[in-house]
C-alpha cells in the first residue's frame, strides 16, 4: 500500500548577498594588533570617520 504524503506549501525565503569592499585605509602603528579591544577601537574610529564624511 502506498503511503499518502501531506503536501507542504512552498515557502519564500530571502536571499542575501554580503560583499566585502575596501573603503579606505586606517593607519596603525605596529606590526600586530595585540588585543580584540584594539581591533574594536580601530573599527570604531573607522566607522566614526566614514559616518561624518
């Protein structure tokens, strides 16, 4: 005997494209970023500069 399968309605899903773009340069003294806090500060400064412009 064949089992009757319930028809499941189709559902729309959103497709998202994430693009990494170079937007500028940030000067940093040193060869390494020693801590996550330093990374956060660099990004924060960059965002602050780009949001003002």
